[in-house]
């Protein structure tokens, strides 16, 4: 039986749709908007991992811009669109069920938090622009430890703040490597599998998998 005291969410791809910035510009980008958006996201993540390994930290906003620069060159996107895409990335759209799920969890008196690669400014703007700011207790950013997920230092932040054990945290992410990072640290990690994907082999298998955050309400 779960002994959850805090429910912690990844932000990008879990609560907020990372492709929504490019989607809002699809009339300008054309039919390649989705493959471009996926390339931008993949490059962004690769840069976080590579910089962690090289011990050459750059904040997530700078990495987002660097990965966009590369992706725009790969897909021959008009350079004049850069500022528009970056501005839209700051106000990504949440998935449709997010607000109601958070409200229901709040009623159950769980601590609610985001644990993200995003900078504090990015996370605050994301939450504020979508009017979710009154639903979270904390927004944990990797900038506090200057290394990216899935380094254990990142997953340590919520347990230190709340003074609870790792298995008292239910952690949700759409990223399999993040689910494994939290799970190997000791979290009760749940995979948000929105696209019927295949889980990676990283020495952890989640006990629960959901296709939509609403399903979480039947688990905790």
C-alpha cells in the first residue's frame, strides 16, 4: 500500500506540452512542425545530459535557445521566428486534465511540487501564465544543485525540504529516463505514457503506468 506524503511532477512533457510552442506556429513552419518540435526537444535533452557529463553547466533557458538554434538550421526555419518560438516556450500549454487533477490532489492534503530541469523563472512563468500557482507547494529547479536529471542530487531536493523518505514521494514523469532516475533513487515513480511508447531498460520498472494524469487519482 502506498504511503504517499508528496506528489511530485516533472514539468516538461508531463504537465506541459513541449510541442505546443511549435504547434502554435504550424501555419508558418508548415507540415514539418511536429518533427521539428521533436528534434528541438531531443536536442535540448541531449545537451542537458552532455553538459552534466562534461561538468559544463548552462541553465535550461540557455540550453533551450542553443538547441533551438541547431534545430532551426537543420529544418531551415526562418531565423525571424526564433524570438516568437522562445516566447511561446515560456508559456507552454498544460495538458487538458492537469488543473482538475491538481485540485483533487490538493483536497487530499498531499504536498504538491514540480521537480524540473527548468530555471526558477521559467517554472514560475509557466505556472503563473496557466493560473496554476495556487496549487503547488514548491517548484524545485535543478539550478539549486547545478546538474541535470537524472543525477541523484536532483531527486534529493524534495526529500530534504519535506523531511520524508524517498518512497513517500509519488513521482510522475512522461520521460522514461526520469521515471528510472527517480525510481532508482527510491521514489514511487509512475510513468505517464501518453503515446503508447516502450519503456527503457535502465534498472527500474515502474509498478504503475498511466496514459493520462486523471488515472493517478485512483492510485494515490
